[in-house]
């Protein structure tokens, strides 16, 4: 009996054939301090952050923030590859700062190439 196998994907490189479609799932964290609005960040996408008066608003703002963050980085760094996302379990185990909620954000090639 043959066993299934998988080939690990190291990164999405946007200088290659874009007909090959992939998506990465990142763990985003919702945070709040008593003196601040809610904010969302993604530990695997450093520098990408958004805030809002409610959790829903912060999540909506974060969707836009990811787009502008990744497009900006891609424009600055030719041949940019998305960082490989860690598992949700690993992100949460390594997170030292408090957070209210964790959720998954999907980033795919068409999102980056628009």
C-alpha cells in the first residue's frame, strides 16, 4: 500500500509563474488595553496592524491593512516571498503579550497581485 506524502512549501515567490495558486493562513490576534481602542496584529507579518472602536471594526480595518502592507513590501522588495506562517498552536504558545481573541487570516496570490 502506497502512503500519501506531502511536499513542504517554503515560500510563495511572485517572480515565478502566477498560474500556480496558493494560500497561506496566518494567525491574527485581537488586543485591547484599558486606555486604547481594539487593535489587531499578526505576529508572522511584523509591522502590519490596525485598530477600531469595536472588534468587528478592527478586523475590517486589518483586512485593508494586510493588503496595503503586503503590496507596499512587494513594491519595495522585488522577488518578495510571503513569510511562512507558523501554526496557530505555535503562535499562541510563543505569544507573550495578552490578547482577547485569535482568528485566521488567509492571504493568497491573487490578493498580492491585484
